[in-house]
C-alpha cells in the first residue's frame, strides 16, 4: 500500500500526517469526552479567514494567520460563554458563521488565484512543505508533553467535576490550555486536511475509539492508532482516485466509525437477553 506514496510531496504529507496524528488522537479523546466536538469543528473553520490573509500577505504566512485566527476565536468563545444565557454552543455557532462569512469576503478581495479556495478549505498535498513537517514535529512534541502533564487534572475535571472543584483540581487553567492546544494542533493539520475537514482527524478517531473501549488509557492508544491509519489510508485513496486528501481522509475516518458502530451494535444485540 505504501508503494503508492512514491513521490516526495506524498511522502512529506505522510510524515506530517503521522507526526500530527499523535496530538490529534490524544487531544481528540478529551474533545469527545468533554463534549467539545462542535467547538473543534468550529475552530478549524475559524482558521479560514486567517489562512486567506496569511496566503495573501507573505510577510505573515498562512500558519501564523491561521494560528492568530484560531487563538482569537478560542478567546472570544471562552469569554462570551461565561454568560449562562448563551451557553450550549450558541456563541460557537455564531462565531462559526461569522468566520465563514469573513473568510468568503476576504477570499473575494484577495482573489482566488492568490488564495485558492479548494486548498484552503480541503487541504492540498502540494502545500505540505518541509517547514510544515517540522512544524508538525514540534507541535506533536508539545501536544504529547502537555497532554501528559495535564492528564490528572483533565481526568479529574472530565469525570467528576464536583469532586475536582472540592479538591482544588478543577481550576480553569487546564481547560483553557486544552482549548489552546486544540487550536495549535488544528492549525498544524491544515495544509494536508484543510479547515473544513480538520475535525475529522480530531474527533472521529477518538469517537471511534470510544466505541471500542471503556478504559481511558486504551482509548488514548486506540485514538492515536486509528488517526495514523486513517492518514495513511486517506493519502493512498487520494493518490489512487486523484481526489483532495482532506476529503479522502475524512471518508476513511467516517468508514471506520461506521464499522465500529455496526460492530458495537452487533455485539450489544447479541448480548441482549431473549424473551422466554
């Protein structure tokens, strides 16, 4: 299967994808367990206007532009959702719509030739450079170290928030750092996957792993492994079918989740007691 990835740009995309799969899988577990899947999708889309500005302004660059947009989105949503009247995803949905609108306007002003919309939204194998590989390696190391450091607090605040608050482990710092790490990892995955489909690598492998195990440690391992396999399978499919890699990776991830759902349902059905 790997013989299909015989060109330098495909090999760079594969290496970048495998490097970023580690923090994507680890952080994705906490995104799923804490109910942040919509936020994860929204922060990916929120990078759209920043990426357009970064492509149009070489002095800024698409990575810095996307990162600034993602951090700004995260801070705005975190601050606005302190008001209990607009919690539950209302602010996230509003910011998502605004980001798409602003990105479309900026794209029109910049011109499609300056910032090709397909590459921005769905990623491009040709856009993965050696610098992107280095960025993925650095972000992967940061994500792995930070996740290991925050593991006790994240576990405490995720599974028993009231107990964590009473013991002093339920501080807001861990939650804010988690959102910041998600934004950083999402931006690093943009060149290969694109802003619209980056959540497929962040949410779907972790959601699939959640169907396969009840233990947190196993879920973390499963999520990283599934994310890596979906990157490889998606790139091979993109090469064979000549389709955007982001769409291929998302399709492979969706197929894996569908298989896990069907298997889980079959096992659950088989364990149901039969009526006398």
